[in-house]
């Protein structure tokens, strides 16, 4: 990844605290009981008199740009808005849009289903119904890469947590693909590149049903996540509520599967509900899955196969356009709803009544949390508007957010430390007293060689009858930058290995 990594992940945080004894800093924790919600702005999505419904929203990731919101719509436009401006109560939604709009451009000739900021907000990815992904220079509004290869609408995209040249995408064609923006071009188009790996029919029901007219049920991949261990990928689809976990070093079969009812051996005679979206918190501790049974399930990445640890109800999820998002600190879950409202639950109190965000006049679809402004969220709706909300609280709970609750990690002895870093070159790490992140970090894609107990290693599931077709370009199989996906097994560990090591007594 270009530039320094400003958001240190949970895994590097654990490593730092093992060596330096840092303590987890408490984050502001919103108490829903004492909170008030203010709508701080609403704008209309409009282009030359046309009003396409917004399909995806995403705040910038860096703290200096976090007030900038990208909105992608059904007309193929990407628009950037400044959400820090004051919106007078008397102004119209169109006036708010004109005042706050920073730029816009036609990115695709089809609907855009997902957007993703990468590389310190210099670039933005767009996934479209035209079956391709484009990489844009956000400042110049210029396409610098086109990722071609899917044969259906691209529904979801996510970047590698530290090396944002690596992208994973999920498509309506039933496949998910990996891309390397540094790969050499293989077509006549200068900026068009193929995928470096693809898994087809990743989510297909063993008893694929057919409806009237002989049409098979959808095998669409609705959401993909690149997990914080830098190796694992989570995928979900329209066929059922299962989340599959894949190891990018061997994509022939999933290594884990999670579902809402893991103890039910058979779904015979029961309706299967698809998943509309997946999200993860900043540290990657939890995964939230919006299910078409109008429930949102929260999984712990350490033991996802044991089923959800929390379940949230109250919203209506009647279409795959309704999304949810867990907050960066894993304290809250925000969801759209088909009833025209948005809902916010407190993770530690899933049975409590959710906070309801009203005012939309259509199905609330895309939602997002501002990563640097606590309590600020955006919601998009089929009423052709995007609204901004501020969850104000008169006091903050002393309770830590779930993702900051850590078991005590004992410092390493001198002998263990020398053994752990025997093969690593010394690096200079500058500590920031205000933010326990390190600006001059070692190469994050390299980890010390540590053996994992056999009982903790992730096994391949042999019971899945999923048809996969793994494709690799010659560049990926030889010396291209894409070989980052295939490091020696001794140098990379899966997400379970990280968490097992961090929670050992």
C-alpha cells in the first residue's frame, strides 16, 4: 500500500502491546438510551433533471477527508459531497446538493452497485451492472484501470487491508475474483487488466431449485470482504444465508462456513434466505450479515462456524438493495429498511429497541458510518435522497466497545523476543503519544515465522459440494506482483491463528 498505514489493525496493535505494553485506548461509546438523533442534512440525487436512486454511499477513509461522501447511483454517476457544510432548514434538497457537491462524473453507462475508496482516498473503485470494475483518479475524475472478466453485474468490491493494489469482487454471475492493479495489461486497451484468480459457482445450493419457467434460483455473490489477516476472504450470496471463508493461497474450496442456525442438519422444506450485505469493524473482530429474513446476524471471526453471537431484529429487509454496516468501533449496527426508516442497535444490548432514523419516503438501501466523526452516518433511499445524521449523546458510557475488549497479553521474555524476530531486520518505530499507531511500520505483508498448534490450524471443509473453477493468469503463476497471494505458508497465518495467539493466556 502506498504511503504509511495510518489505521493500525488489531493484529499490529497486539504485536505492539506485546513488545511495548501499550493499553487499549477507550473510544467514545454512544449510549442509545440517552442519545438524540439530529438530521444534519438532506440532499437530492439529481443530474440534468434526472433523479436516479442512489445505490451506494461511502465516506472517505482518511481523517482529513472523512467528511467527503461518495454517492453512486442507478444512472452510473459518482458524486462527491462535503457533509460538513451547514444545511439551512429552509433550503430544498436540490439546493443542498448544489451547495455541497464537490464534483461528479459519469463513471458507467449502467447502475453502480458499490464504491470503495483506496490509497489514502486518491482512488475510488466502482462496481457496475456493465460487468466491470473501474479504478478512478478521484481528483482528476479519470479512469486509470478497468477490471474486466465478470459475465454478470458486479455487486460488491473490497480491497486488501494493507496492500490496496489487491481487490476482491463478487458478481451476479456466481463468481468472485481477485485482481492486482499492478498486473501487466494483456489486451489492446492500455488500462484493461484481467483477474488473477476466480472462483465460479462459489454459492450454489446442493439442490439448486427452479422456479416457474425453468429459471434456476440466483447464485449471485452479493457481498465480499477481505479480512484483516490479509489472507482470508468472506463471501455471501443470494442462494442462502451461509457465509463462506476462503484462503487465497488455496481457493479450491472454502475453509469455513457460517450460518444463522449451525445446529440444524437439514433445511429440507424450509425457505432459504439470502444475504444482502456483509460488513466488518475496523479491527476485523466481527462480521455483520444482513439476511433476507429481516435479521442481522453478528459473527465472531474466531469461531464463525458456531453461528452468530448476536441477532438484531426490527427492520424489514425485503430486497437485496437493503444494506447494513457495523460501526468502526463495533459498538453499533446501522441498517436500512424497506419500511422507509433506518435502524441503529447497540451491539451490547441486541434485545433493546433500536434507535429509529425517520424522514425517508422510500426504501432505505445503502448506509455508512463516518470513520473519524463519532456518531455521524449517511443513509440513502429510493426517495432519491441521501441524508446525514448525527447521534448526539449527553454522556458517554464508560463501557468499552466490544472490539476494544482484550484479554491480557503477557510480554515476551528476552529469549522469546530474540527467537521471534531472529530473521527480521531492525526497524525504527516512532510512537505517537496521542494515537498509539506507528507511522514507520515494517512491511505489513511480512509476519514472523511462528508455528501454529495443529489443533488451531484451519481445516478444509470436505462436506461442501461446491463447483469451483480456479483460473490464474501466467503473470500470477510466475513472477508478477500477483504472487503476493501465494507467499510461503510459513510466512502467513490465517485469521484464526492471529486471534488464537492474541487470546492465549
